[in-house]
């Protein structure tokens, strides 16, 4: 089945220790998104890639970076995690920017100690 | 600024007790209104897209409707397995592709 896969499902990191979260997709979609979702909150868009074009949301902290080495994979790097960065991180894909049906992965729950 | 507000925040139903969830939006040039289901600790699962006022979509016990200012998700004779958080998201038209999500309604269906 075509799908969006995120690894790991659970990640524990220490305050200030860099961490990388991974997303892969078999849908062959052009757009990949990263969202942050805190408990009982709406998913908050951090950035997206349309093919190789990177687009950062204006309020995304500089601490968050992303890489997309090929169509299938996208990574979220948190350079110096703070306690406030503990959240669920969701990866999503869509066929095109004009195609708003986004398909989500299962998420990575990040804990910062 | 685009806004999506969902109500109620939480809803408890008995099995078989039908009800509706509300999603009101203020989005300039709505491109589409989307409903997702999210189970605890998982990513949102796509349910419906509605593009224009008056449109309706159905799937099993769920029916989504759209007006110019709000959308409803009607749940008919719910079962315990319908328990989840239901998220609504609005996408604006033009070059701004972004989806604006509501905080969701946590639905609990008791047997």
C-alpha cells in the first residue's frame, strides 16, 4: 500500500542535543510538509518542499531545518532542542500545492529531557 | 488572518446517539474544506473534501456538509470505534496553498 512512513515513532533527546526525524513516502507526491502538533492543539505548519523548492513558514524558529535529498525522503533537523519543542511531529504529502488533500504519516513523538 | 474554529471541544455520546460537529471558518477565497480523523498518538487520516457551499459527502456513518461560513460533520448512530478527534482544515485559493487547521473535536462514544 502507498503510504507515508515516519521514523522513529518515539524519540527522546536531551536538551540542546541535535536530533533528526525521518519521513519517507511511496505515494510519489511532489510536496512534503512538516507539522508540529502539541497536545490538544491544531497541527502547525513548519515548512514544506515542493519538489526541491524549500518554503519556510515565517514563524518557524531557526532551530528547525529540513532536507529533502530525493522525492521519497524528507528530514526534520532540530539543532538545539528546548523543552518547548517536545511535541508530535507530523509529515504529510500532497500531489501538488494546488491539491490540498494531504496524507499524513503516523507521527514522531519527541520528548526532550 | 485565516481562522478555523471547531465546536464543541469535546463531545460524549452514547452508542446510537446521533449528533453533529461544527467547523466555522474565515478564509479568504476558500479553495476547499477538509475533514480528518485523528486517533490518539497517530497522524490525521483524510476523510472528506468539500469544495463549494451546498456540497455533501458521506462515508459510512459520517456525512459532511458545507455552507459559506461553516461545515458540519454529522454522525449517525455512532459506534465506540468512531471515538477519535475530528479535525477540520480550510485551504485558501490563489498562490497561498496553506491549510489552516482547527483544534479539533474529541468525540467519545460510550457503549
